[in-house]
C-alpha cells in the first residue's frame, strides 16, 4: 500500500489533483491555520521563536508539494507559474 507522500512523489497522482486539491485547497488551509496559530501564540506571550516555528512548520509540506508538481512531465507552464506564486505567498502567509 502506497502512502499519501509516495503516491505524489512517484507521480501516481495527476498534476491537476496536486494543484487544485493538495496545494490550493489543503495546503492553503493548513498554511492559514499555522499563520493564525503563530499570531495567536505571539499575542499570548509566546516568544518569537515559537511563533516562527509555528508559522514555518508547514514549509516542508509546501516544498514537497511544489517539488511533486515540478517533477510531473504533464505539468503546464501556467501550473508552474501559479505554483511558484502560491509557494511565495504561503511563505509570507
């Protein structure tokens, strides 16, 4: 049985699913939640290091999803451009 990660890394998931479902839907929601949690933790007196750890905790997943899409042979140039913008936005958010 293949795991969620290995199916995406090995290219068994279509590029459209990686882009629409994994990056835009799930990835964006996780990043927004992590950013909100970081702001709340900082506002409640947690140190800046804890807030940054919460904020950047989703960065490995973001890199993984971006690289999975990048490796796909049937990806489009538009998908790569939008994925790059999404990645940059999620680092900030």
